[in-house]
C-alpha cells in the first residue's frame, strides 16, 4: 500500500493513532497476500487441468496411431494388444474429462468468484485513503488559522475551516472503522469458503485414480504373457536391436 508521497499541507497533529495505522496496514497486507495467492492458485489449477487433458488426449492419439500401423493388419496378437490399449486410453480420457469438469465447477470457478471481490475491496481502501488525505489537508488548514493572531477575520476563517473539517473527519472515521471491522472478517471467511472446494478436489482425484487403477489393472491382465517378465522382454528387444544394427544399411561408414 502506498501512503502520502508529499508532506505539503500536512498537519502537525497526529490525527490517526500509529497503532490504528499499523492495524490497518497489517490487515490490508494480509488481504493483498490473499489476493495474490488466490490468483496464483487459480492460474496453477487451470494449468494443471489443461495438462491433464493434453496428457489423456495424447495417449488416445498414440493408440489410434498404433491402430493405423500396417503391422496391425499382419499380426493378430499385436492388433489385440493395441486394441486393448486403445480401449483403456479412451476410458482414461473419459474419466479424465469428468474429473476436469468437476474441478472446473467446484474449484476453479469458486476461485474466480472469490478473486472478483478484491477490486471492490481495493477501491474501498482507495476511498479511505482519499478521505484521509482530505482530513489531513483540512486539519492542517485549521491548525494554520489556530496559530495566527485571533483577529475577527482569522476567527471567521477558523470557524469555517472547522465546519469544513467536521464532515470530512466523520467520513474518514466511518470508512476506517468499516474497513478495520470487515477486513479481518473477510480474511477469516476464506477457510469456510474454500474448504468445500478443496474437499471436492481431493474426492475428484481419489475417484479418478481409483478408476485408473481398475483400467490399467484390466489392461495388464490382457497384455501380460506368462513366462515373459520385463527383464526377458528387455533382453529380447536388445537382441533384436543388435540384429538390426548388424544390417549393412545401418552399418557405420
């Protein structure tokens, strides 16, 4: 928060206690931090759901590309394996879309709505700051006439300045009190507001990964070949790669 940049026309009297200013700056500082955290969380959640969708869409595309491979026409076992993979990837993509839709409705949208409150709050703080500036300016004007010799014209101007000061002072004090009362209440309300969203986020993740466990468990059962552990498959691939490297068309010059 930026305070008074110039000292011109400032009163000698401390019109706002330092403890009140410290309380105000502390409470408003907490809300500024909350605004930044809310904006960052909304951005990160959007990036996360976009990445989730891109991942499952890419997985579906890979399985479709494999299905269009000519090898599927030549090898029934390979066709069966890729078909099982394609079915699993499409099921994953469907559940992923449901998860993202739920997160959008129950987490991202509430974050967006919560963030939309801060512009009004910041405007209220600006109005309070403007009222404080007016208060200080008129208080300085009153002090100026109070220090002068008490002639008739000076007393008249002093009376007029005090009359101008009264509603401005009352306006500032009302704005200041309202913000000091409501800013802590708004800050503390964040827990009750966001708890349902975070609970929904956790449930969405639990449901999604439970379904993924089932999908990939089914896929594993379809693809596993007895007597072919991963180590053996790796050795077989290395042996085949060695045969390919031995071909004259890939031999080093």
